[in-house]
């Protein structure tokens, strides 16, 4: 319960900034390093899950190796590499989805060796057919990035991207935007001077304000977009995931997405796989090299094509030797998938420019918000539950920790916290902006509140309504996060109706013995929020950030 509770306090920053980049589903993280040469412990993003299961795992088994995957988000992977240059994490290899976060992770310690791209997937603009038809974007047509941006800026289409500070796909398209706004041709990398320029700052701030939802992982975004086509008409995402999604949807008799490629700002994710040496273990290093060599071999690259991944040696969007059956079944022209066009992709900037841009995303570019936390402080939270709240407060409201996890508050944010039992026992405490001392003081107030008493979550929601109604003209993003481990003793739904009327979502995190119908089907559903039930902090944080 402790780690899930940490999710809750992080949520509203996640609502605007995210916390973990990718969907879970991998194995358990090893507790200690295994120096057995026949063991390769691999940390990777969820983008590699299909490739690992279909290609890597069978090869490892055939070659007498135990290859164990652990899925972590982009930020977590980067932090593992950079936190301690001497005491290395218990992994043999890191498999990022893109060089963006690999550069961040490896810049400080440079411990990751022999990294090389394994395959690639371009970022595409994908949407539902009726929306693409309305925009005049026929599948696979020559469509410039400016045409796409013009449609977004004119509010002609509701577009989602993943959070650039947490997800490789979001970061990849984010830097494509920045490069284009700086006036760079695709082969020229963004510089710090360009990033600091007024045209770039103004342009990217305006653009980021147009995205209605910025989930922390690509998988979450694709699932949620499919579930809410009225709120999500198009996305920037990996071509490979569009192919995966479309094959599933067509098999179910559902509408597929169609794509265009943003000409002039085409960006590729290149899936670099690197080795993390622990001392002189030449046999383990040799086994890693065998895995790399296999993935780059013709048989493996053919299997990757069958999964919708492009070979690393392909030129732009050109696949001249693509077998006809794979073209017809995977790279389908009717979806807009292009295999006969050569276009130069963008170059990513240096690690220092990447770090600076991602810092700016939280503190300058993203939409500011007015967020209210309702945290359960009833007696059932005693022990591990409240310890989790304290831990989360230390992550979120200590600016040093928040910066590490890319959870920094925006100077224009308003954050209100209430601790409830059978009444409001703590708060409301409000911080305007991101002042260090104000946030540290808020952290201490939360820690000092302590648990005890009954459970009246609807009373806290009613108080949240009062807070939002006190400034009804506030144009910022608004949301409530409700954390509870119990069942509500209040049955008055008027506060839920008012939040629904105000179009303010409630994101509910349920712990322990809760009334899931009440939390999921009443509170979350009626307010267009969501219900999250997870035991793992990384997974829960990721999910929480997906519903903003």
C-alpha cells in the first residue's frame, strides 16, 4: 500500500508533468547483480516488450542464455544510469526506445558501453478517418509539419501527445517541434542559444497549450485515445504502435487509424541497446555482443519487419526490399504507411540541451493548473499507509527531489491539499507557484497531520467545488485527485454533480478494501476522470499521469 499511496500525492504534478514513462508488464527488478555470464538482465521500455517476447527471448533460450526483462519508464532508466557512477544498478543492458533519454542517463557517468540502434520507428501524425478527412490529410499524403501545426493552432483537431519529460515518443516529437520552430533543416541540431530564443519559447509554449492530454506513456495514450475518440481525434506516436493498434482493431472489426508523416520535421526513435559492464566479465560481454549481432542480422531484421519495425539501415521511409506479404499485412498503404519515400530525419541535440528543454517544459512550456488534493487521513491509514503519504510528500514538495523526477511545479500552478477523515482535519493548504520554502512548508504540514477518524470523501469533494467556484473564470487546467483506502460514509452525490457540471475530472486512487463501484463507476466516470488501482508505485504513477 505504501508505494501506491506515494502515487496519490504525486498525481497532480503528474497531471501536468507525468512520473513514469512507459507501461509496466516486465519482470521483477533483480535485487543484486548476477555475474553469471549466461544471465543477461535487461532493463527496457514497454516499447520493446513485443520485440523481446517474439524475438529476443526465443533466441536467448536457443543459445542457453537467461535473458530477464525489467520494464521501467524513461526517467527511471535515465536515473538508474546517472544516480551513482560507482555503485551500478544490477543490470547488464539498457534498452531505451530513443537516444533522447539514453543521452540524459549516460551523460554524467558514461558507464553504458557499446550502445547501438537495433531498429527504428518514425513518429507519425495518426488520427481517426473522419478527423483526417476533415483536415484534408489523406493516408500517406505529402503533409508538412506546418500544415499539421496550423490545424492544431486553429483548434481544428483534438490532439494528444505523451508527456515529453516522461515518454520517449513525446520527447522525440517535442524535439522535432523545437527543431522546426528554431528554423533548422532536419540535419541541423537544436542549440542552447536557439532554445533560449524568444520565437522558440513563444512557439512551443503556445503549441503545448493545445494538447488536451499528455499521458506519460505511449501505450496508455493509444488505449485511452481509442476509448475516447470524441476527446482524442489524433495523436503523435510511433508508426510501429499504430501498426500494432490497427492490426488488433481490424481483427476486431473496428476502425483503424490513418497516418501522415510530418514532412520537414520527421523524427525517428532508434531503440539503442547498450551494455553496462560490472568489472571485467568478458564472457558476459561476449554474450551481449552476440545478442546485438543477432538483432542486427538479416533474419532478425526480417522478423522485426513483421512486427512493424524498420531496419536500422533503412534510408528515410524507404523500404525497397520489403516483401509483398509484409507490405500487405503490416506496412499497409491504406493506413497511410509509406515505404517508398526518402526524407532526412532530424538530429537530436546534445544532452545538456535536452536536459534544459525538458526542465523548461515543466517550468515554462506546459499549461499551468489549479489542482486540489483530497487525501484520506482516516484511522485506517495508520502505519504503512501514512508512511506512504509522507514519502510522496517528500518526493513532490521537496524541489530537489521533484527536479530529479521531473515533477517540478510550474510558477503559475496553484496547489491545494486537504486531509480528510469524517471532516476536513488538515487544510486547505494552498501554494501559489513553486516557491521552495512554500512547498517545503506544505510538505511539513502534510507530514504533521497524521491519520485518525472516519471517512467522508464526498465532504472533501464538496470543499474542492467551493475552491474552484471561488475563481470560476480561472482559465487554467483543473483537476481533483482523491486518495482513499476506505468506503465513504457520505452518500450525498451533489458534489460529484457539480464537478461534472464544472467539467473538472476526479482522478481516484483506491487502496485496500474500497467500494470500487462507487469510486470507478460513480465518481470517476461521472466526472470524466479515472479510477486507478495499483500496488506498484511506478505503474500507478504512470497511470495517474495518463488521465489529465
